[in-house]
C-alpha cells in the first residue's frame, strides 16, 4: 500500500459528507476531489492539502509545510507529516481552507 489507509479514513471523517466529493488514486496516494478539483490527499509519508494561494500563508502559520514533491514548492499546496497530521485542530482548519478553495473553482467534467 502506497499510503496509510488509517490516515485516509481520518481524512474521510474530516471531510464528512459533501455533495460532489470523490476519491481518486494519484501521486502514489489517494486524493479527495470536490467536483473534480483536488481538496486534499494522503501520501506515503503524510498528507497534502490545497488551501489555494490566498490561504497558503495562513496554512503555513498554523504549522503546515510547503508541498514539495520535486524539491520545489508547489504554490497553493501544503503538507503535513504523519506526526503533525495527528493535530485535529490543524487538520480541521486545513480541510476548511481546502474545501472552500475547491468550491471556488469551476467544476471539472
């Protein structure tokens, strides 16, 4: 398994029941999408969130790290390692930011 199913279950619970929410295996992990736009996901080493560029600074101030698959930060994306992922309040805020960002984007067909 390329990602933690336990972390995926926690993320599912954090997201709740949201119309238009789906799951897709990608980036070697599992991503959660809202109307086709990525919200968050679990990877082999932790979790990633897409709060968007407008909330990226706030997410970093809360304790997230810039997402960097290639050594170069991906704008509007942040990550949590497995230890930081255990912070319920941090996950809740990142989930809130990321759902709001995905909802602001046009649906993908």
